[in-house]
C-alpha cells in the first residue's frame, strides 16, 4: 500500500497530441508523440501504441500522462513524459483519455 502523499508525488496531466512520427529505431514498434500540456509546455513521448492506433488519427486526441519523470533516452529520442494506457487481453496499449474535452495541463487526482 502507498500513502496519499506518495500518490500526490506523481504529476499526472491531460495533454493534446500535436504531432505523431514513426519511430523506426525503437526496439518495440512505437510512435514519437509531441504533446501540448498547456502552461506546462510541449513535451515529447515515445509510445508503444502502434497496434491499435493509426498515426494519422492521433493528432488532436487528448491523452493522460505522467509529466514529472526524469527524461528517458530511447534510441536517439528523449522521452519527457509517460503516456498512460491499459494493456488489453492481447497486451496492446489502449490510451487513457478524458471522456470530455478539458483544458490542456489539467491535473489528474
């Protein structure tokens, strides 16, 4: 069990995907995402979501991400946040998204 103060350390926010690019040098099939988090700015993320999502349809979608992890280098790319999803029965990632449009940067809690 974790405490409430442990949970509060994780900064989870809503952002809108601005750009999506293929990531051919990643070990597992992935996209490179550019995400607008409002006042927190623009962040990049590598996301293993190619099984269920077409890159042409991702721009404009809101996603949920952890924004206070340290930057992680993946191949030649620097991932600045962790986009969250649920692993389905095939171990493919289903993105977590708000059910209604909200302002970029809103905090999850």
